[in-house]
């Protein structure tokens, strides 16, 4: 059994994977060094290999992603039907929820304009600020990341509404649960709207002119899911018109965002270059490897894997 590992790993991560590998042959190789020949005889891959190389993996039976988002690996014909696809759901809640909280507080407390003033040597009061306490926070996508953010803003006094595709049991830490069918009415109530949605056909272009018009005037919008969920020109228009008090984006459409794109220079839009997750926080990297190690053991023992992805929806089963 040959397993190719393209994750960024430290020595203790290698030991975790080797402990789970039993008699399998593990090969560690940086993603940017992987070639088609490296994939020709592998039974499993741990880590996100470039999709254009995957057709060379003729023997592949399992692909473990190091991301929670799996959309680009769900495209028709990319993987054979019998290939197991698993993601890293559960690894990113801490890092992404803290990133969202930092962005939201920076907007609410006007830290961005005060930093601009600092660089200009300008001592100036920027006026009224907002608070998370008593704010209604609407979170679209209440998986691990959405629930982690909900816990943090609820601890600061927010009323939290979660949105999922279908009705179901209300998760702990969510005050109210709604569905996508109820979205227009929910948007009108929210002081803060957060998208943690994956990239799917259902989410593409969801936040368009109509959705931004439905939002409460002066609301804050944050997107940490996929840039494809937002019609960028409509977002720019909503911010410029004062419909939104601010927008914080860790993902954009297009991505990477071209240097001459007007979104960069739209006042009250704050952009980070899709860096909230990745392996910037050591705890995230540890959790990714722990998920991969558990699944490696399960794969080699022929038992069910965690975080199996439904390739029709792009979501975890």
C-alpha cells in the first residue's frame, strides 16, 4: 500500500502519520514538487494535490484533503466514482472564528480608519462605534467554523441566528435556526451577516444586489467561505451606497484579486488574501494531521472514514 503525503508537516506530524500507517509505505513530498509519475502507483493521497495531476493517479482509492472546502475536487470526471474523498472539517474552527471576530471588532470600533489616521499623523475622532452586545448576528453555514464563531459572539452578548440548507435540530450555542428559504426576512433583522458557505452551484452568486438590498441598512458583511458566493460588483455598489457599514473579506471573486480591481480601493471594504485558515495557526496544522492520521488508520483497516464528502453537494456527509 503506497500513501503519498503532500501536507506541510513537522517531525511530530510525521510520527503521528507513521504510527497510523501500519505496514503501508509513506512518502512525504512537497506539493509543488509532485509530478504525474509520483501519482502513478499511489493508493491514497493525503493533502491537496493540483487537480490537473489527478488523472495520473490510476490506482487512487482515497484522497484526504487538508482543506474544509472540497469544491474543486468535486467536479465531474475528476475522481473515479469509487474514490473516497474526505476533507479537514473540524480543523479550522478556532483560526477562522478568531479571524472573523478580529475583522468584525476592527470594523465596529473603526480601528481601520484610526490606523489610516495614525499613518497620516492625524489626531481625529472618528465618531460613534458599534458593539457586538445586543447585535443580531446571522451566520450562513453552521458547521464547525460557523458554530465556533457563534460561541465567540454569543459570549460577547450577541443574539445568534444560524442558517442551514434544511430544517433540523438547533445546534447548541445558536439562539435561532432558519433555512435558506427564509433568508430575505432574516437578512432584514441582522446587524451582522457572516457567510461561511462552501463553493457550490447553490451558493454561487447568492449575495447579489437583491440580497444586499434586503439587509438592514448599516449592517456589516463578512465572507470567509468562498468568494463565488458574492457578486462582487453588487457588493461594491452596496458599500458605496451606504447600505453596508463595512465588508470584511478573506475570500474574493476573482481570486487572487487583480491589483487593478476596484474592490481594493472601495472605502469600508477590508480584504485579507484567503489566509485565515491554511496552516498559519499551529493548532490548525495539528488538527489537520490528526484528522488525516485517524482516517489513514481507518482506511488501512477497512472501516468508515470521517469527513466523507458528498461530491454532489460539496458538503461533508
